[in-house]
């Protein structure tokens, strides 16, 4: 586990501008990406607000709508690197006061985040649930998953891969969530597969598919927000 001060935001607007000006030799797709970044208001805002990525605003917008991050609760962030969602969660659950708690989990190294416990761990490992419950000092009230498999460019394959991650994250969430808890995970346009959707509706009282404003319009990603975990009796 790790605690500490956050690093300086990466990829500031000035740095992106410099890279764009020195783009000679870069591929066309790279230049287009750099150009889009410098024009993106969420990238600018992330640098201004000291957030680790524009993705942090997706969680902010989802929570502003559904209010699942409450002061004093326990949050588990799966596949947390680089830590943008954990940073937002720690602020909203008041982790700095010692009442709320956030545990960030990833196989990748995460630079220290104030008031966040970091576990370098495969959440699918056999001992993972118990290790996370120990870090949380109990069951989770919210499980977050912004995980995405590397894109292949083949839409059907990418959909299957990200749905596989969501299914694993959901199965893990119901093993560590407290009754009344929430699960938030990334999916691709078209929503959850029928079998998983049935399972979500069995385990939670409310299931919604949402595309937050911070999610780029040309992106196929949306999010499933499942609220009101029914508890052990509903686990599938």
C-alpha cells in the first residue's frame, strides 16, 4: 500500500503544444491525436485542476447525477492506473478526514495519491477479495471499474474483450460489496450482454446505461451504473 503527494499533472497544454510544433516525423494519427488533445476542454481542465487525466471528469459527472460517492464510505477502484478516478473518489468520500476510504488496485505501478491505499495486485487472484477487504477494513460500498482492453480496431473483438472485463469486474464486485452498494463499470455502445444485464438486475435494484458528457462523442464507450446491491441472497 502507498500514500503520498500526487505527482505534477502529465501532458500539460504547453507540453502538448511543444510536441505538436515538433511533430516532424510523427505519423498522421499521432499528429491528429496531439491536435485533438490541445483543443479538448477536458484536457485543459484536468491540467488546471491537477487531475491525472480527462477521464476523472467522467466519474465526476456520473456521481453528480447518481450520488454514489458519499462521505464516509469505502470505495474500491479496479484497474485504477493512472489514478484519476481514485483521486476524485478520495475527495468525495472525505478520505482525508479519515472517515472515508479508497483502495486503488492495478497490476501497473500507480504514483502515490493522497489518502488512497494502493495495492499492486491482480484482482482476479484467489486471495484478492480478502486482501482488499483487509485494506478497506470491511466490505466495499462502491466498486469502480474504468478498465478497457487495448483496442484492436476490430469492433466485434473489442466489444467482446471489454465485455469480458466488465463481467469479471461485476462478479468480483458482488463478492466484496456491502448491501446497498453500487457498481460502476465501462461498457461499449450496445450496452451489456443479455446474460450479464439479467445478472445485474438480479443483484441491484437499479441499473442504468449512461454516456457522461466527458466521454468523447466519437467514442463507443458508455457506463453501466448499478445501484442498491441486494446483498448475499441475490448473488449469482
